[in-house]
C-alpha cells in the first residue's frame, strides 16, 4: 500500500485527472494482452509530457518504488504486467504527432501515438510507416519500441529498430537524455538499438523520431492455396531461394483459415494452407517477380492462385490475416498465442513436430505466421473448463519454443519475452550469456525499478552473477553519464 504522501506527490505532478486510484479504474491495468497473467497495480498515472514522466520516475527512484511503463496494453508476453507494489505509468495520453518532415522522410511522435496513425497522416503525400503489427490499429509506437515489433512487411523492410532514428528517453533515475540522431547512421554506439526491444526495462521513451518511406510504384498481392502446409512451406523457400524478397509472405493453416472466415469472411478457399504473397516496387520488376512466384507455386500443385484485382480485394486478403489472432476466439473459448522463430528451411519439419505435440497432449494448434522470415505464431487452443486443459496448453506452448531453439531459432520474434517466456531464456542462453546481458541492465537500471520481473528468469541484484564470472565495478558504472 502506497503512503498517502506518495499519492499526493503524484497528483502534484500530473494533476488529479491524471491519477487513477479507484478499484474499477486500476483493474483495467492489471494485465496486457496476455490476460492469463494478472497483478493489480498500486496506482495508475497518466502523464502528458516528458517532464511529467521524468518527475514521476524521479519520485519512484527516490522512494524505491517499482514502476511499469505501459502503452495500449496490446502486448502478448506480459511485458506491461505490473509487479507487486508497482506504479503503472501509462503513456496513452501522450499521443501527439509532433512534427512531420517529408523532405527528410522523418516524423517525431509521442509514445502513445497509434501505429496506423503515422501512415494515415502521411499517406496523402505518398509516404508510409513500414512496421505494421497485426494490432496496428490499436497498438502504440511506445509499445512497438519496447518489443521491437515487426509485422507482415518486416521481411523486406525490417523491424521497428530499423525505423527508429532517435529517441528522447527518461532513464530510471529520472534523467532525460537524447539518443541517436536524424541521420541514418549516427556516430558512436547504437544506443537506440539497445533501447528498442529492451521491453521497458531500461527507460521510457517520450519522443521518437521515425523513418518514413515512399510508397512503392506498384503493389501486387496474391493468395496461393495448397493441399498441405509442407507444399506451402516449400513454396516459401522456393520464392526466397529464387532471389525474390517479397514485401511479405504470410501463411495460415486450416484452423486459422476457418477462424478468419468465421470472423471477417475474407473469402479464403477451403483448403489446408494458404500463402499471402505481396510484391512491391517498380512495375516491370513486380510483373516479372509475380510470374516467377506463380510458376513456383504451380509446380508445387497450388490448387488456387488468386491475384487481388483491386485495393478492396487486397484489403480483404489482409483483413483475414490481421484478424487471425482475435478470430480464433470464434472456434475456441481459450487460446495461447505463441511466438517463436525458425530458419525457413525448417518450416515443414517444425510444423509436423507441432502437430505431433498437439496430438500428444490432445489440444488443437492453429498456425498463422510470417513465413518469409520464419516467425511462427502457433495458437494453442483449449477450454479452461476441462480439467487439465490449461496446463496441457501451457506445456505445448512451452515445448514449441524448445522445438524452435532446437532448429536453430529463437523463443521470440516480435512479441518479446516479458513475464511469459523468461523461464525459457535459459533454453537459449547459458549463465555467462545471461550475466553479460545483466551488465547492460545494471549499468542503466541498477536498482531494477524500471519494469522489474521481465525478460530474465532469475532476478538478481547488480553485481550478483552465477558461476565464476564477476563483473568489475567499472563495468557496472552508470551509462547515463556517458550518453
């Protein structure tokens, strides 16, 4: 329970309207998109300026109160889950697009700005913001930065980290620092690269400089249907192996297709696997690539190859894919959204292993994923009313991560580790690896007040490391003084 003086100090910083204390208000913030993990915060604060964020963080630092940054709360790994005794600093009221510089292809935004708003603002002038998570209509730029979000088009254009040039951040001490710069490659250490994807454990970004892109001359989107996911996987490898880098290649299996059809009537065919392949660039190049893609798919007994003939048809193809996560609720009362990465060449074998796990534990798994870069999103379906069903689903979700790592992949592609997958960090990393990771956290967040309990399996005080490795005190010095 926070002391009354702390609550009054918070109110003095943001005003009474920026503080939530009522039970029905703070319950809204007890989880993010991973609703299975819940923890009620002590207080929810909604600042509107960088200076307010800095003052709040300084108060937490002085009083040794843990705090959790939060955007729209759409994360799927428990990254915004409050820790016990925590204050949630919700950035949803910091939602201004501060400036647009089309000549230099830049935009400066606050963290609460919704992803899609950036593209909507600059689209009339022929520009767009490339990272496009499936939740782009509701997820915020600040959350995208925390998780290094990707999306369907990250295959060709990269993740959030490839589109962030500079940030103004508030360190866990309350200090305001500027990192990066307007150039594509600033001299010195890549500090934005450290903060993007740090899952809110190093700082709170309050202003972000984004890279904008020109719309391509031509975009062509096709849907290719196959009898089996093996053939669809081979088509993915064939397309990439031919030298074509599509803007996107997405795959959905029968269960995911069924769910999308039930939810948005995307007019997908009745089949076991579909690919959505999007090509963009200059018109002659796209036409040639489209012919190659069709040839590759036809050789693998593609049962339907459908080219979107209008913007409306293209939007409908994508609507089904982007609605897939939520749509699964149409065919299952409960489900876990998993997120792992494998090499493209291991796609077919991995899907067979996931199918075997589902059969072994009597659960269903719907697969929908960014096939082009091997980022899987298996959705493990279950009914929590059945005895043991939730436990089996969690076990299968965890075993899928082990399968990904065994094939040379990763336990996360874009959803982050958060609170959900931190126990699996040791599947990928040894004690010395994790100790080295901790050097960064200890240098910037030595008291572990900034989003504690995330990413790492066993929280340690700075200076405590397993085994023989003991960092030198100089290594743990605050980096904030050197930005």
